[in-house]
């Protein structure tokens, strides 16, 4: 790309140049002084992640683009402060570790694990206000903004929640780093990441068989070489969240000594949601200036020209691993939309990682008022994504999922064939329905099959 075009597309950027763009999906704080105070405090707190980690993740994502690695991204739709506890965090890690082992073994490819965690506290909403029984209150925008309870005081956006979000993110990351460094993911100790509540599960059984096959091979290799095989005791995790709350993201976007440019040090891998991916968007503006790898959600409504503008704006140097396109169409909508976008990217010679989000295009409501998703549609969208990429000479690099390690009943179907009547039993999500442990593991086994088709 010539410098002239580059300049034209990418005029000067600063950490607050987003304020001159179209700002969407932000809370209205009643007290400006309290907001400024919270932001000043936040701006002085230490980073949550380092530039070295961010650069390493970008390198891994370049390998994903080249077909040498598979990306598994997963976690809550909306994290909640109340769920920041030992068992929920470790169960979420366990399910991601188990899924990645199924894929590493089944696809014979390394993976990169990214959690929707340690900062996934801000949610875009379709309406600013929510009305119940004649009362209208500001919508719940995630724990970083206000509280979910339908109560006047609870729904007032409070800037101190940004500080809480920072602290909860730090606690979550601290626990994850300690577990991983301490050998939690050691292949010689699969009992560390066994999920206690699972009994008589077909997939859990299948998984245990796979693990014993792998541990046998490891022992064999160790006997053969006469010493322990190194590097089996730890795995890497990276954090990701939707970079939705612009004040918060700006406060964590900083320069780093001995590095050029700015880094978002609140997460490794921020992404832009579908509702804020317009080219005039303040979100696109803030994220185009940082060195982190970036994700952007695209869907049925994404025009080809818009996609080119997005890629050139967010990845002006066409760097490999920098930009991940996360497509979410819904099962049955892939064939009619994805080939067009793949061809657009190929024609313009743009470097991207393609990732499938099979969750957000498959949301529906039941007759008894639950927001849900059918396992078969989720699985179908992943299968179709693999196929369409292959048919068009492109590569599906990964999946982006909403899941939990808990025994929730939020998505229908799966091995236990959850029905509408089952949803009320354990429906605990704050926003979107998540795959439970068994459904997530089942999907990992299917991904392994789709990968080879
Ligand atoms: C999400 O990832 O939770 C989300 C809101 O997705 P999207 O932007 O694709 O609608
Ligand atoms: Mn969601």
C-alpha cells in the first residue's frame, strides 16, 4: 500500500481521538467529577498484562493465519463480579484445557488459548432503557457500569465500578497465572483438571480415555529418552474482552518503555463488537492506534467495502496476526454470506485470521421467555464455516465461544438433550446463554472431526 493511501485512511491518532468520532453504547454518568476521579485513579494503576505477552500472542495469531495453530477463545458472555471465585475460574480453565487437548490430539496442531475473561464486564445493549411493568430504567450494561437488578439505584451508572472491574480482572488473572505456573495444566496430572460434578458423561469418559492414551505416550517417551519430557507442565492463557467501555480502555492504553507505539495493557486481545464496528465509530478509532492484536465481529450486514475499510484502518501495515475477523452469521446463513467476504479479503490481499463465532447468530427465545441457543445450530455453524473456508481456498483459524465450566442449563440439546423445560433448572447467565461443560467438550470433539473433513 502506498504511503499516500495510508495517510489518507489513517490520519493522526491519539489516545483520546475517539472522542471526535461517533460514540455508541456508552453509559451516561450523572456525576462528571466522580467519573474524572475514577479515571485518574485507574490511569495510575499498574498494567494487567505486558507488552511482551501481547507481542507473543500476535506471533501465535500469525501462525494461526498460516494454518500452523488453532485458536480457541471462550468464556462468559458477561463476566460478573460475584463469579470471581476459585471454583468458577478454575472450572472455566479446566474446560478450556480439556477442549484444547482434544484439538491438539485430534487435529495434531498446537493451539492458542484465549479466555473471554479478566475484563469481560461491559455489554452493548439494543436499547438504552428497559421497561418492566410500566417502569423504565437504564439498561444493564455490565458490572463495569451498573447492576443487573431491576432497581432504580442499582441501574445508575457508577464510575467506581470501573475500578472494581480493574481489581476483579487483576484477581482473576493473578489466580490464573498462579494455577498455570504451578503446574495445574500438567499432562501428567489430569486429575487436576477433572471437573468434579461430571458423572456418567459420555464425553467426559471419551475425554478420560484420550488423556490416558496421551499420558501413556508421554511415559513411553520419558522411558525412551531416560528423563522427563520438558514443557508439559504449563500452558499459556491469554485474556480477551470486548473493548466497549471507551473511558476504561483509554485509561489502560499506554506507552511502554523501550517499545514503540501504544498498548492496551488491560487485556491481550481486545475486540470490537458488531454494534460498534462502523467506520466512523469511536471504538474503531481507539483500537486502530494500538499494537495489540485486535478482533472485530462481522456478520450478514457487513458490506464488502466496509470490510476492506475496516481491515485497512485496523491493520494499516497489513501485518500477519494483527487482525482477526470473527464472523457470526447463524447456521444456514454461512453459504450465502461468507464466500463474498472471503473473496473480498483475498482480492485485496489482506492478512487476516478467520475465526467463527457460532453463538451470536443462533440466539432465539423460547415460549417461556428464555434466551437460548440450540447446540445443533452452534455445531452446524462451525461445520459450515470449516467447509466454506476450505471450498474458497481460505482457512478457518479458530472458534470464539460463550461457555462455562459449570453445570448450567442455558443452551438446548447436546449429549443430554436439554429441553426447553430444563432451562429454568440452572439458568444463571447475566446476558447470553453459554455452553455448559459437557456441551463445550462435545463441541471440541466435533471440531476435531470437522477439521479433517
Ligand atoms: C458478544 O460477544 O457477547 C457480543 C455482544 O457479540 P456481537 O458483538 O457479535 O453481537
Ligand atoms: Mn454474548
